[in-house]
C-alpha cells in the first residue's frame, strides 16, 4: 500500500467553497468508481480556508500516469473535472493546467 498527499486551492469565495463542499457530500457514483478502478483504496480531502489537502492510499501498482489516461478517456470524469474548475484554482507553483500537486513527505513518526 502506498500513500500520497496532494494540495490544491479553492477560489477564495465563501459561496463557491460551500458549493464545492456540497458536491463532495454526494460525489457522483461514476467518479467514485473511477477512483477505485484506478487502484485508490482510500481518499480523504481536508480544507483549511481555501487550501485543500488530499490523502490517498493506493495499491502497489497505482500510478498517476495510468490514472490520468483513464480519466482522459472517461467523459463523466471529464465533466466532473470541468465542473470542479469552477471552484478550484492552481497553486502559485503549479504548471499550466495542473490542479492537485503532489506533496513531499518530510517527517514520519515511525520511520
């Protein structure tokens, strides 16, 4: 099992943040299926102001390239991602078109 942590920002607008959270109370079933089909077993998203933090636990064969390819070929995922761009914005360090950025682990209590 692997764990990944990623960050993304929301647009700093309380109404948009509330809408974004509402969507995540009832994530479309096709989106949940696309997540689990890619090898992600657990996913949590946390928010502090407009900063999002995602924790993913995956199987050992999961990789971001395969997930991106699966998503690119799934029209429902593309629809969801387009909708989420209404609420999300890139981190200042993001490359063009990049949303979620992989974070570097700098501490582990049990390591």
